[in-house]
């Protein structure tokens, strides 16, 4: 069994680093947490197994929608957590319409983030076990 991989996609590198360090402190050696810094790095994901994507879709709602659609199309089995500093009723509605079930608005406490991430990783692990041949 491989170490679960979590990738953070956020155009704000400081926010991405804070999220990464917070998760690493809480998860310790239970997961490999990385940062995807730009759209070129997103293509790198196809070569690596990813167990959870954490994405801040940014301030532009059209760009946010496009990014989430691309990630869902390219990684349909990978859980997606929207963690945004640009929370609005409109963005929440757009993300729900796209099928995003996990959505947190920044600022979020690291303990709350840890709880959501652990729940998503557990569900991911259970889904993988359920699909493996007996």
C-alpha cells in the first residue's frame, strides 16, 4: 500500500505552504503532501497516483469552474476539496452544481481541515478496497 498523496493547488504560494505545513504537522507521516504551483504542474499529476486534491479555485469564478471541471474530467475517482479564500454564495452554488461535496472557506482551523481531510482519505481508501477484486 502506498503512502496517500495529497496535492494542494493554489495560486497563492504562501497560502499553499501554510496549508501544506499545517497538514504535515497534523498528519505526520500518514500522507505525502505536495503543492502544485501552476497549470504546468497539473499535468504532472497524471504520472502520479493522487488520493486527494485540495484546490483554491481563486477569485475568478469562471476560472474556478474551468479548473474544477478539468480536475474532475482528468481525475474522476480522486476526491476534491475546495478550500477557498473567495467564498461566496455564487461560488458555493457553482461548486455544488459541479458535484463538489467538500467545500471549506478560509480561514479554516488546521484541526477542522485535518478532520475533513482524514474523512475524505478514509472514504477514498474504503472505495479503493471495495473496487479491488477478491
